[in-house]
C-alpha cells in the first residue's frame, strides 16, 4: 500500500533518461502484475483453506477480461517466492494487486481533486494554516507540514499491520482483499469498518455470486486506476509523454523518483 500511496502523494519531476526508463518499467510492472489475473477468491476446494492454483487464475482471467483472458508473460503464476509454495505465492501476488488497485483508485481521484484546487473548508492545522492551493497534485505533498506527513505514514502503517495480523493470512488460505473489522477490544469504541461503514442492509445480505462479481469489477477498476495515476505522474513529470494529457496535466518541477528528498528523512544521502 505505502509505495503506491507515495506515488500519488509525492511524485516529482523526472529530468533524465534513466528516471523516465524507471517510470516506464514501473508502468510495465503494473501491467504485468494485473495481466496475471490474480482475481477474487474461489471456494469449494477440498482443503478448508481458500487456496488457488494457475487453473483457478485462468478461469478467473476469462471473467475479468474475456478478450485478453489469461496473460502471464513472466510466468508468475508458477513462481514460488521466498521458498514458499506456489499457492502462497499466488495469494501474495493477488493480495498485492488488490491493495495497489485500491490505493490507485484513491490516488486517481485525489490527484483530480488536488489539481482542481478542491480542499476542505476548514483549516488544515490547529494553528489555522489553510490547505495548500496547488495546480498539480504532487505539490500538495510538498506543501503540507512535516507532522502531517508523519500522520499519513503512521496511519497507513497501522492499516497494513492490522490487515497482516488479523485472521488467516492471505498466503495461508485467507481471503484475498479482505480487510478485518476493527475490534473494540483494541480500538476504544471500535471504528468504522471499511467495507460497509454505515452500514447498508443491501450489502450485508449480498449473495456470494454478487460479491464475486463485484470483486472482479474492483480488480478491473484498480488496474485501470494504476495506469491512470501513472499517466498523470508521467505527463506532469515529462510534458508530452502522454499525448492525450498534454496541456491538461500541469508541469511539476521535482524528482518523481525521490519522494523523500525534502521530507521525513532529508538527512539520508541515499534519499536526496
């Protein structure tokens, strides 16, 4: 989650060929990760754990994209990362795609909001400092106080830790894309649950078939959002790199591959 969030919050200008190539590689990686069709979990297997194989991915790929179907040029569906099983690796890759897709959807909408100067009507800080008015979304990250950056980092870290520590892990048969409810034992008074926060009765009684269809739609939307946010970042960094966005995305004069150059850890030479 964190790397993709930072792509949205801290993109800066790429001025040399090496940087541009890195951006292209990252975009390609997003495409390949999506193309492997790590889609929603299936049930009904002999084991009590919800685990999947390449055959399951091929079936789901046809549902996610009936035209392209299964596309895995790097053969990730047969990999075994870190000495684990193939099924554990598939669980890791599928969970990673879902997380990055969700963050990318937030990033895509957030980029548009910031680029159009839309902010909350109240002050950003207790001292009365207003939210920054920017013409390009990455400038918002540069303009917020250091304490705000820490709050963002810590909040995302908390969400990640909660997901990793609760219930059956996604590499051991747990549900892909599932975010556990907040437990009132650990969070005083509980908190809004992210899937159905208010809650809506129609969501609570949704059938398994409806949930599966929505999960496939979520993955497709996430894939599109990953391409979309990289398009915004690329055009802002290198004008004309995305012809369809030329003149729409304003230029950002910074280093897109060094999000921490002026924030949080500025004393680390490797990050400057």
